[in-house]
C-alpha cells in the first residue's frame, strides 16, 4: 500500500479546472441567462476560446461557414452545445495526460464523455437536476482514476489481479494497492478545485449505495448514468462492477420507458461525439 503523501501530491499536481468551466454551467442553469454574458465569460480564457473555435470549425460539426468568434459559435451551435464543448475541452486534458503505462486513457475518456451525455439526458428527463450540472458531474465522476492510475496500474493486470483477490470488488482492489479508491480521490480532487458542493458529493459518493439515496439527486443521476454507460458498451476497467440501484431511478422519478428514451437519445449523441474522442 502506498503512503497517502504521493497521492496527495498527485492531486495537487493536477492542473486546476479552469474557473470558466464551472461558471458557464452556472450561467446556463439560470433559465433567464443572456448569451452576451456567456460570451463574455468564455472569452476571459483565450486558450479555451481558441480550442473551442478550432473544434467548432472541425469536421465534428460540419458548419457551412467558418466561425471566428464565440458569439458566432453560440449562434451556430446553440449555447447548450457550446457549454458541453467547453466542458469537454477542459476535461479532456486530464484524460489525455494519462500515459501508456496507465493504459486505456481513451477508454476512460470515452466512458466519462458517455456518462456525461447520459447524465445530461437523465437530468432533462427527471427535471430534478440541471442538465448542465449533470453533464459536468458525469464527465468528471471518475477523475479519481486519473490520479490513481500511476499507483494502481503500474503493470498490466495489476489492478485486475487485486480486484480478483477482493472477490471482484474493484474499489477494494484499488484500496488494496493504494489505500484509496477512485471515488474518494475524486472527491479530494473536487474539494481541491472548490467545485460546487453537490458536484463534490456526486463525485465522492457515486459508488456508495447507501449514500446515493441520502445524498442529493445529482449523485443518483451520476450513478444511473455510470451504470447505463457500461450497459451501452462505454465502460471503463470496472464495467459491470456495480448494479443499478432501482431506488435511484425511483428517486429521479424515472420509469422504464423514460430510461429507454434516455438510452436512445444518448446513444445517438455518443455516436456523434466519437470525433471528439479523437481530437488532440
Ligand atoms: Fe467510478
Ligand atoms: Fe464510471
């Protein structure tokens, strides 16, 4: 087991999530937000603006003309899509930073994006959770794995073997190797980034069956989105390690046909986002 110091140091070493990522979500969560305000906030981060405009002009959106400003981007994509693009762009950096030894950064990024998309659709469907917040929580829910990978996954099969030794309990496998599990570490990252409290709790508790029910609806959304992502073939290393809590879907007032609808809508969007996965 690794002493906690190197893991805390790895958390501190993560580049901070740009403030603009959280602010744009807060803006669009307000039903009366102005696009001017959104433009002003995105433009405070020139690196991000450049990346977003580059993505807008990529084959991903196949726009009929080139966009040169954030205001144009909103006009062509809509503010919801722009905000998702901003968040995906800000989060992608962490998954890209996983090196070869830590393996499957592509798989984890794909899982995170799929969970974000599913969470957003669950938020829209349940009307209890703001969709933008749900997307953010989904895309960041496994950020703890990024921190733990260099410690828990030093050689191929190490984590799988530790999980097997713990009767298939993935989190126990992580704890056996590092003293932490990725949900706890994700919570520590979220604290460090000073994310809104509901986001911190959703990241920290997304695998805690007892807490999912007592926490906040966002935690339930992330749990359900995470499990459905696995079912849709967008799982990470721990795919199918956790069962769907029926109480969580009940809490979100979602019936089977709602979940079916969410799956269909999300599959479509996940497929269209494939290009986003390949971008540098
Ligand atoms: Fe997880
Ligand atoms: Fe996950």
